[in-house]
C-alpha cells in the first residue's frame, strides 16, 4: 500500500491540475502493481500538517509509505520525474 499526501493551497487552477496529474499517474502506474491512498491537504485549512511535514512550497507530494519517505514539488505532468521523485520507480 502506497500512502501519499499532497499539499496544495486552495482550489486554484494550478492546484487542481497538479492533483489531476498526480491521480492520473498513480492510477496508471500504481494501481497495476498494488493500491494507493492519496490524501489532499489544503494548507490554508490545515497549516499544522504542512508544518509537521516541513512544506515550504506547493504543490508538494510526499510518499510516506512504503519507506523511504520521498518528496516532490512543482510540476506533476512529467510521469518519469514524478515516479522517480516519489521513489515509485527505480532509475534504470
């Protein structure tokens, strides 16, 4: 089971696109190999969670499980970069 938390600020077009991009990647790459849980956190509503995970920019996604913890921020449209950044795919 993959546990991923994505931090965004509100429902801006950039936030919505990042969420859609990440969900598309997870659905196409992870669901074929197992299951995942994606939690979306709006830091305007839950600033304490952002502080706990030391979020300095959004959008940011953190893979908490399986370890090791991995973090990626910014653009989520590049499948390879997202998979590598979240340690979901090993470098060949």
